[in-house]
C-alpha cells in the first residue's frame, strides 16, 4: 500500500459514508469538491493505494478457506464487486504515462473476473424466473414448477463448474495485478488528467445511449451497462456524485440497474430456448414459448423506462468547478 505522500500531494474525498460501499475511499481523500487544483485534487498515489486495497480485499474474500478448498459463493460475489471497482479506477489512468502497466493489470483482473463468472451466472436465471412467478404461474403452475426444476439442475451444474476454478491460479493473477499497480508511475496523473479520463468514459456511455435510443441492440445494451457501472464508480471516487452532480449520479445508478434487469431477462430467454431442445424440455415447449413472449413483453416496458433514464444521462455534464 502507498500511504505516504509529499506535502505537495493533496487529496479528495469521494464521498461520505453514503459512498455506497466504498469506505476505503474516505481514508485516501479529504472533504472537498473535485476539480480545484489547490488542496482538493486527487493524485495518482491515492488511486494506486485504493486499487491495491481493493485487490487485497478481493484476495481476502477468496481466501475464505484453504487454497485447495472450493471457492465460496459469498467470497466470489464480494471479490467480483471489488474487481469491477478496481478495473473502473484503472481506466482513469489510461491517458497517463503508465498506460501499458495499467492495461497489464486490467488484463489480469479481467481474466479473474471471467474465471469467477460461472457462479454468478448460475443464479441469474433461476432468480429472474422466481421474480416473474406471479405472472408466469398464471399460465400454468405445474409447467412453471417443472421449468424451475430444470433451471435449478442447470444452476447446480454451473455452481459445480465455478467451484472447480483453481483458487491458487486466481490468487496468483490478483497478485500480479497488484504488482502492476505498485509499478504505476505516480508522476503526470494530476486531477485534470483524471477528470478528462472520467469525461471520456462518460462521453462513450452517452454515445451508446444515443445509439440505443435510435435502435435497441441487446449486446450494445450489455456493453452500455458495463460502461455505466464503471462511470458510476469513477463518479463516486472523484466526488462527482455530490452537490449538483447528485441527481446525475442517481440517474447513472438507476440506468445501470435497469440495464442489468434487461440483461438478466435476456439470459433467461436464451436459457429457456435452450431448454426446449433437451429431452426433458420438449414437453414444456408450448409453455416455454408463452413464457418467452411474456418476458419479451416485460422487456419492452422496461426499455421504455431505460430510454427515459438514458435521456437524463445524455444531458449530464460533469461539474468542472
């Protein structure tokens, strides 16, 4: 961890306790609005320290048992959240002189995230299916329960695959990512550069919003969700979620959640279509077709709300003051 800084190094508070799950940020920052160049600027050592802390916390969650023990679902969930936060903050360093080192760290974190994704995927379909219970049981309660049983069997298969991930390999990759972060050059990444990097990522999200408002594409919506989640993490880290930026930060947060809902419903539809190609699922094909159409109708309503939220994000401009 890089805790020491020179007298000229200054810090920024990203948020108070309502910083939505990032208490460590407060230890690296002060309590003033981002953008001023005096005693209000976030410097790269702040980010490096925060990155190292997130990576180490992710490793701690995954080390819940012995290295040869299966990964725990809770540990994986918490580790994935921290890895996403670290990757979002690494993006702020891309315009700097340590671009190559930041990319190397990002690749390792990305690979870890992918390796741990099966456990999350295991729960998505059945959880989404259960959320739609009231609507779908009205079609045919017995068929609904039969599909739920098939989804639970699939969940157990995915969970088993997730538990077989090599913990020692995951920890090694996280260690390499932390080594990369510790090699980041602390010079040349002042507040203006960090702010420009945030604005650049936000501009990419706004561009995707405009494209989606013209024509909906499921994969573009998935990419936008990741951009929005990353921008929100950066927004909170840079203190852009307070004052005049609070409303826009809430819009980013809500848009990310809504896009996540749409993605989960899409994954469920795909799984249901796969289900009817199996021997057990063929007898449920009529019910599944009806269920897929109900889910699609639900997604159309959700997309209307998403478009309204995207319009708010398109209008958002970070506070430079």
